[in-house]
């Protein structure tokens, strides 16, 4: 069904409704209109990394972990798996007349906000700090969720529009001030790509104000940019209870009726919250018109028709047996394996599972299910922690000793015990082990969304980049034993790993690897596959390197604008192999579009087969409008056996050679550019950590 046909059908249906019925359909929990055969529908669904909050579903790594794969095809496959399982669950549950929250086909994913500050607790939901990477992965996930048929497999939603990345504690009253240049250069590109390239069906507004306007009532964002400049035709939904903030927190309106009117007239079709219960009163007061209510309802029903919810579709035959099927679980495992980033390895990895060694597994996240799943997660029928993955891998070929070591954040595990009541056990385990796997980090109770976390302010943000104090004490005690230590960090954001970089034998960033992620981690620890993930965010040395959290200027933030050396740079990650870019040159150039293709010779000169990510960065050498450093403009995944070489042809869009001026316009650059081709950034820190430098290609 075309959008034109779906809209025509929606207009016919809505045209038969009373104004009261139309207004009722703009709630997220839209009631049935029984006389017209319209069933109840709940718009609120989640599928950030698999179907969430609706019972059993395949559990993928958290979004930030999926971003670390730099794998566009795999992200699209993950989106398709989520849509398939969403359909399977919808088909089965709606047949039982269960139309509850989280059980529809409108998924409020992906989160394509820019992770500009490592303190932001919800940064784990994003694809990192780079607008190009976020755009490519966001488009892929949307395409996977929505499918390529005449009927939407599910409806994706790009959120949170726009300029939204903390602080969580202030989000209901905060005004994010961003220049036109920063908007166009950083904060908006991923949303634009999701709209214009992927045809995303929905966009969700943010809680905050942007340059003075509340995002869910911003004519600039919703009318001028989204529908005007970009041609968005889908529906717009508010973040949950964000419209109430207009009068309670932002103080831009005075009453529920005024807030509902501002949102509706600005273009917000669906209200997650209760403010649209006051739309009829707003109508009585002359604040909105029936025509405006009608238009929002038509947009909403256009989406429902595009989903085939009234006429049926081929997706109605997807059986419940597709939920958590073997094929889907393998996609999750592949994502988990590709998401792990090896930050340091002095040769201790990979471990030998059959050597008869004793492996000490220590740390509050070693046997934690919470550390596997991240926030906005589904339910798994089985969980495999890092400890369990190691135990399964070693079997009877050696011994695995375990100690929790410390509480995640409290000063003792048992309330009546002394402080640090598990450290002596951890030290004992380390002393009796040949090698230690130390699992530290956070989970969704410490970093996440405001209101969902249990930290001291319930804000979800981190106060600093340090591990909780009990874990720092544990790490010091384990290092002091003198055994080789493999630090496994499970977080959704950057942590200060300076001490680990100095003292650990190896460091792996695991993110939140999914419900069965411990199996994938063990596969990597024991060399069944090579780590190949890359950091989608910068790991800073300290907060001293960053501007204030509330400052939305990009100056000094992320690899494109930072002025100080990173601890671990964006795009960095080691493997067990040794992928080398031996040559790179321009293969072709389109003088009209500006698109170029780069011919690359890459060889694995190491002794282990491995995947890796070939990255291309661009630098305008003369334009005053260019970003201070360089920008990712293309990437591709490649897998090579030991000693194997391959020729790659990688396209670079002509958009990469444009710069953004102070008015936010994309304009031609200087005409003198350098492309940097390698397995990481062209910065000195990456070269020092990896021992590799990018190959440079001049473009004029």
C-alpha cells in the first residue's frame, strides 16, 4: 500500500469519527472505536536492542555495543529480527485480545542522539559520538525494522528530536543552546538520514528545550526542519509526559490546555502522557481547531494502515515460534562477538582453555545478569554470564575459581559484615590462579534514564568517569597480587581506565553484551574468534578534558573537536590478527555528485584470522569552516585469514567534502582534502596504541 492510498483510507475512516473519538486516538493508549471496528491500540513499544518490556525476546547487545561493531549489514539484520519477533508476538497476543502497552508494532527506536558527553546515562542507547556512524547504523536499523515490502513490518521511530544528551536530572526544564553550525554539523544529520534515506515512520521529540523552544512544541524543529526542509510525512510522538513539562517545568505555557494546544499546533500527533486528555477543553477554549485534531488523527491512522492492521498482510502468518529461535540467537551472538573492543593485550590473550590452568574470575559483574542486558531490555529464557561462559568453555580441562570481590557500589556485600568483605576472598582467588579475569563496571541501576536508576540523585548520569570506589579498591588489591589480569569492563559509556592501562595484562570493553553475552565473551577470551570491535566513543583521560556537562557547544567534545589526547580514541580497537592497509588510492570520481571511490589493499600480516574495520576519515586542509580535526566519512568490515590479502573498493559520498558554515548551510569546501585510510583514526594516540598509521590519499 502506498502512503497516498494509506492516507486516503485514513481520511475516510477518521471522517466517520466524532471529534471526541478523533481526540481519543491521539493518546498513546488509544481506545477502541467499536462502532467503526477500530480495536484499541497502544503506540508505546520498545525495540532498542531487541523487543523490550513485552516478555521473552532475543536479547542483543545494548545499542552502544551494536555501534562498536561498525557493521551496517548486521544492524539491519538485528532490526529485521526485532521486527519479526515483534510481529510474532503481536500476532499471538492480539489473538488473545491482549493489546497492552509494549505489545504493538510501533517501536520507539532507534535513539540517534549524539553521545557528546560520557557522563550521560542514556548514552548507552545511542550509536556513539559520530554523526556519520550514527547515520549509517540508524538508517540500517530503521530499514531492518520497517522492511522493504508494501506493508511496514513494524514502524520505527527516530528519537529524541533534537539536541538531547543530558543532563538527565535537568531534562524537564533544560534549554539546550546550540549554534546553527553545531545543529547542522553534529546534532541533526542522523535524524535527516533516517527521514530521507530510510523513510522512518515516526519521530519522537525530546524533553528539553532547544534554543528556547520545547522540542515537542517547536515549530522550528517540527515544521520548519522536519516537515518543511526534510519532507517528513510520518507521525510525530512526544516523549513520555514531556508536554506536561511545558507548563510545569519550562514555563512556556500556563495550563494543560495551553500545553496540549502548543504541541498539537506545532505538529505533535501522538501524546505519550495524559496532556491530550485536555484537547477537547482546548477546543472549547478556541486554542485548537477540529481540523488540527483531524490532521493528527489522519497521520496516526495512516501509520496503522501502512502496518496492515486493518487489511492484513503477509506478516500475519509469522508464527510465535520465531521468538528466540536459533537463527535469531545466532545473530545476537555474532553482534556480541563483533561488539567486544580489545583495548590492550600484552600477549596474555587468547587464553588456552585446554591447558589445565586455573582461571580466577573476579568482580561484581562476573556473574551478573544485570550487567548483560543494559536498559530498555527484553526478557531472555536463558542468561549466560561471563563466569558461566568461562566455566562452560574450560569444562574439565582446568579449574575456574570465582569471587564476587566487591559489591557493585556499596562498601560491603553483606550488610552486617566489615567493609570490603569480599576482597580477601578475591585476593585468595587471584593467588591461586594462573590468570585472573576481572569483571568490573556498571549496570542499568547506575547509568541509564532519569527515574530508572538507583544512583544518589536517581538521574542516571555519572558524576565522574571513575569506577565506584569498592571496585577501585578491588582492582588495586587484585593487581597487587602480581598475576596477569584481564580486565573486562561492562559499561555503556567511557570509564577512566588509566590504572588498568598501566597495570593490566589485557583490557576488553564488553559494553552490555546481551542476555547470553557471556558465551561470546568466552569465545573471544579463548581465541575461538578474534575481537574486532571499535570504540564508537572517545575514552577521555578525565573530566578536566571536557567542557561543562550543560554546555552544548561541540568545542572540545568528541574526536572531531577535542584538543587534548584521549586515553583510547574513537575508532580504536585491537585484534588477535594484524590487519594492515598497504595501499590506498582514488579509483574514480564523479565530478557532478562529488562522490569518489577509494581502492584499498588490505592484508592480515598476523598469525590469527580476524575481522577488522577499515575506516576512512576526511580533512579539509584549508576551509575555515571545517571541523578542527577530521571526520569519519566511510567504513567497511573485512574478515581475512592469517596471511590473506584483499582489494576493497569503498565509496565516499560527495557530502563528505562539504563543510558547514556559521549559518548551518552545507557549502563547498576548499577543494583540497586528505583522506586517511586505516584501521583507526589518523591521530598520534591511535598510532602509539596500535603501532599503525593511516595511508593518506590527496583529493583535489
